C-alpha cells in the first residue's frame, strides 16, 4: 500500500495513464459487500499483497485485498517499472553518444524528447498494469476494497466503513521515501520516486541527494538525457553495501557520463532565490553551494506502519524497521503476518514476492518456511549494473568462514570485448578449499541477467566444479561465470596432482 | 628480452639509489628537516616524505653519500622541530595528539592546504624516526638526544584516540569537521600503521588485536589472472609497509590461513601487474609484460596540450591500479623498482625495458613520477611528469637498499616497538 505525495499538477494523463488507472484504481469502483469471514485479509496491494492474494485465492481461500491507493504498489507505479523504462531510453542515448567506439557515426544532432521518453514509460506501465488489474483479481475470486484499513481487534478490521473478519491477515503495506531532514528542503520542493515519474520536462540542472540504488540509477539516466547532474553522497563511495571495487567502477562510470560526483558530501541547507534552488553542501569542512532547478532525494525508505491501529491488533512495530516478524514472518499476533517492505530489511520487489509466498504457506497451510532460507539476489540497474547474491566477503569472514574469490574481469570475456562492454567483473566467493559458492557480485552491463545463474547454483547446491561442466553458449557475457568456474578447476591442479599427471602422461 | 645496457645491475641500481637519495638533500629545509613533497615551485612539505628521508639518511651514511655528523644534524633538526611543534590541533598548528597534518609549510611547519591530520602519513614519518633511532646508536650526546626524542615522539602519539570510538583506525581528522567519517576498508599500506599503533607502550589501540582483525576482515583473497593473492589494485599498497618491515616468513592469522606471507603476496602482485599490462584491456601504447607499474602517481590532466586523445579521460595525481583502474595509460617507472626485493628479475627487466624505450622518464638521474606513452606531442615525445616526487624517490631509495643489503629491515627487526606491534597483531614465525 503506497502513501504518495500529491501528484505533480503539471502531470498529464495520456492514454497510458488512463489505462493504468482503470486497471489499478478504477474511478467508479465500489467496494463489495464483505463476506462473513475471510481466510485471509491482505492489507496493501503492492507486489507482496498481490502475490499473496492471487496465490491464496488460487488455492481456494476466501481472500480480501485492501489498497488505499493504487494496485501494483511502488514497483508498478513509481518504482522498478517506470525507472527501468526510462533507463532503457537513457542507454540508447548513451550508445548514440558513444557510437564512435562501435564504428558507427554519432548522430549530428542528438535531441532528447523528454516528453516522448515519459510517454513511452507510461505506455509500458499501462501494459504491465494489466497483470495487476482489479479485474484480474475479481476474476480470481478476490474481494478488492479500496480504502484505509484499521484494525478493530486481533481478528477483524474495517475499511471504508465495512467490517472484515479474518482467520489470518497479512500486512503488506510497503514503504515510502524517507525525507532527509535538510532545512529548507520541503519549502523549496523536491522529487522522490513518488513524483519524479510525473515530470513532463527535463530539469536543466538536477541535484541528486543520496547514493543508494534509486539515486544512482536516476542520476545516470537524467544525466544521459542531458540534465546537468550532480550527485551528493555522504559516504566515500556509492552503494555502501556493495563491494568497494563495484562502487568504484560505478563512480568512474558516473564521471565518464559527465555527472558531477560529490562523495563524502552532505547537503545542509536549501533555499530558493531567483527561481532556482541553492543547496549548501559540506565536504570534510569545505562548504560550497550548487544552484539547481530540481532536487531528487534517494536517502532510504521507511515502512508504512501508520494509521493501521496495529496496537489494537497487538502487532508490534517500529517506525524505522517496520512490523516486527519472526523467521516465519509471523507478527506478535499469531493470526497476523507481514511481508515485503513493511517488515523486511531487503526492500526489493522479488523479496516481497518471495516473502508473500512464504506467508501463504505458513498462514494457511501450517507451513514452517523460513525467511532466512531464501537466497536473495539484487541488482542496481546503473550502467554498468551491479548485482549481488549471497554473502559478501566481509560477512563470510566475520562469521569465521575462510573465503576465496574467483575474479574474472569483463575484459577477459570475449562477448564483453565484442560489445565494448568491458567495464566490470564477475567475482564468485567460495569457501576456501571447496567449490561451495557463498556469494557473488557481478558488475556488467547485464549483471542483473547474469546473477540469476549464480542464484540458481546456490539454491540448487551446485558448486563451481559443476558449473565448470556447464556448457555456456559462446559468445555470451555470462561466460564470465564459466571462466570463474574454470579458474577454480585450475586451482585443483596442485603441484602434487600435476606431478601425478605428468607421470601418467609420460 | 630487451638487450642489456652496458651497466651492470648493481651499477644501475647504485646510480638510481644515489640519485633518489639526492632528492632529499635538494628538497630539505635544513633548519627544520622538512622535505618538499615534490620538486615543483611552492611545494609544501609532506610528513610521509620526511619519514622516507629519515629512513634514507642511514643508508646514505652507510654508502658514504652523507657524513654521519651531517646526517645527525639533519635528523636532530627534524626531530626537534616536530618535538617543539604546535600540537594544539588548531587550523594552523602542526599536529594534534602526537599526529601531524599531512602537508606542512616547509618554512614555518604549519599546516598547509587545509590538509588532514593523517594517521597513515604520521605512521610513515614515525617509521622513519624509529629507523634513524635504531641506526644512530652511538653514545655521543647528539645521538643520545636523537634517540631520546624519537622515543618521546613515538610515545606521545595517542593511537587510541585515532580510533575515534570505532574499532578500526580512522583515516584522518580535521579541526573543521573532526574525524573523516570513514576508516580503512580492504588491504592497504596500513599494516605499518597498525603495527606501530599496537606496539605503543603508552597509547596502544583499544581492543588489542581485535582492531587489527576488524581491519583484516575487509581483506579479499582473490584468484585473478591465475594468481591467488590478497587483492589491492595500486602497486604501492604492496610496497610501502615493506619499506620498514621484513615480512619474509612471518605470518598473521590471515596469511596463515592462506598459507602465504605478505612478502610472497607482493611478489604475486607484480605478476598480476604484468598480466594486466600484457592484456592491456584499454589498448594503451607501450603496455606489455615488461612495461607496467600502475600505482599512486602523478599523471596528465585534462585539458591536454598537444594531444589527439582529448576524448580520453585523464586522472592527474591518482591511485592507479589493476585490473579496474583508474587507468589512463600512465605508468610509474619507479613502481617496478620498488618491487625489486620481491621479484628482482621481473623488476629489473621492466626497469631496463622502460628506460630503453622511454629514456625521458629519467631526469637528473632520477625516475619521474610517471610517463604516458599514449600521449605524445608532434615530435613523438611521450608525456612525462615534470620534476620529481619525494614519495617515489623515498620508496626507491629504501627498497633498493633492502634488496642490496636489507639494512632498513635489519634495523627495524631490532626495534622493540615494531616487534611488539607485530606480535600483538598476531604475527608469528620467521625472524619474529
């Protein structure tokens, strides 16, 4: 369930948006008469809520789904879908700019039609919204209610004046952008993921505050559209969670794109003068001011736990970390579960999806599936993209696990060379002196596609030795993974083994 | 193999080492012992360069390039300056808590360039002081005073403060903003810093070996280009701590686990550099297995004069590294030389190849900070960093000496503080 900033009044509703809204919140919708009792009431129709509702209904459960804004949640409306759509266009502009390195001509006059970029995005969003549509939910037998849910007791809640009794409930209310406490920011106006996709004109100068995934992805995209972009990150590198080399490669890529990179930098004040926003920045005691036309913040997300009267239902929560759940995703009220951004540290669409499936099993079928058993990959869709799965080296070492990394720079991969996409690497971490994969990081233009192979190997318990036997289509960039596995195999040729082989082959 | 010049290896190394040492005599302010960071006009002093100067005076005395009395005079001037310097931590002071600002005005000794109070550069300075203290062991009044000041300066450093309440040592501190809010992450040249900080009898690091392990927990042991090694991109990382500490045969917990030691690791790092240069993924001019050396060094900056390569991004002074860069075609000729003890044949072969191909990289007998064969002017002359940098000359002078005689290693093996620090960090075996 999303709590959005008021839409930008300049936003236009074209055919794409009209179709999407008809799918995800029809204007003339009337809530149904509640059933006497629901096997599962789902609060929030973002990824977690939709997955749970469809899965439970498909299994024959009587399900109610409550949404206070738009079905599809952040991912469809203001997150993954629109951002990836505009990132794709930004790649194209980057490729046009770099045409010379492909032996092609850079067009003489590259003009960015930002309105067309956004129109394409809205069309894509509308098309994907069909999957999340209210019509599809109704057809699946789900009772859909629009409105604010409030618990009245541990086994019922109200929405839009109606009382819904439940055997089990799922809180899947999602998260919203955290507003950084910078004096003057609110007064000056700022963008977040919730309203940046409503823009109709490209800001001439953009300051991105925060170097997390959202800030990094959109800073690069807007820069490639021609916005004079500055990104201010308070830490020494972007994506602080990721490996140093990955973050460093990203910094280098940003500079290559022409983004003004301000690391170790904090925004301390914002004011408006002469129609522009003046932002004071401080870096290691040095003060400076940047003048911009728009500010985009990407400084973290906070869970939506407000307005639900969770106390009445006996559900413990924290306004920073969200609804408190155990490893089975059960809250302090055994009837009530939580999934997705409302309770998880890893706020990804695919984690929301996976956690919702766990809840359906555990809540309705006495399942004992654990969140901690999941292998969760993620990817930041910059160029190059940065994808990770499993443990980082540091985490392994902190747990006392001896770890060794097999590293293949992308400049070792034929297809990456052919594609002129050599920035990046495949790093696969294994337990020392075994082939058991502990985790991996891939930095490559298509890292998000490549990480899935390693996730599969980890889930299936396949080690590097077996991966080395998997024939990879040539030439593909995923061959970097095969090369890492081959490197592992070569380390098995210890001097003693070599000596034996020599004697055998004599 | 490149044809050898008539000079023997020994004679060539002697020439280069003497020229490198000569930098210190040319760049030192004899009144306070401070040494310019580089030979360009208006350069401030760098405390790390002073550390290398102090380490080099003993080898110069030993080789007859400097009289013992003259060396003692220079060292005493240096030590007295630091001893009496303003330690208030004010914006224009010299230091704080026994640490010093990275760059100092070479005349007044006050902080220059609003630089940070630097933990690692203080460690390099103090390593130089301790080296001098071990070498000048005579009972004369001057040498007795010299040793006393060295001890006092070492003992007054509040290493515990430098943790800033965290587990690991902070990189720096500024009066304007306090501690720089990041520590050391991944393998770096900081072993000497941790060893000195752990060995202190007065203010050792809080948490004993725990803080060292917290730092080494960020290490990455990688298989790259067929070599298993403790990864760090720039070559200087694999060299600087080795200027003072003889890592042959001694191992900390990490190296025991990996059945390796830091000395062998540095040898492998040279192999990785060669492999990278041989592959030359960005297709720069000149790179091959005998022309390598990506490290922290000076370099060309945009905009470039006389260049047809304006589209290529240039990095100026930067910590260049392999395999992820930054790499703009700039190589440091001194970098292979500073790996001489680890891989003498590889290093000498690279040095001779580079000198033969690009003789411009050497001026006044010294190796420039860097050169870039991809960037050349109309007459075909490659870009060469103007002048010389003290750090480059210092590591060359000291590492050639370690290769030739092991003098600096020997002196520091006998330094009780270093031995204590190594043991507290978990090092065992070998000479320890």
